[in-house]
C-alpha cells in the first residue's frame, strides 16, 4: 500500500463532484454545489471477515 491519500469522488450529501480541500482541518472537504463541509475518516478493519451466507 502507498501512503497517498484518496480524495472523495463526490459529495455524500448531494452527489456533485465539485469538491475542494477545506481549511477546516485535515481530511475536510468543501462541496461548492450544496455549500457543505464534510470529512471522511477511515475507522479500521473488522476483526473477522463478513459472512457471505
């Protein structure tokens, strides 16, 4: 894996792709379509695999 960070491709609120990094803090993004600021955070992995029953 690389250390590069992935950028969100679309706004989770309105679905638009007009996103810019925000000055609100690390990982914050501004949507210029719906005027929201949001952040995306990776929490972790499940300790076990998901059952596919």
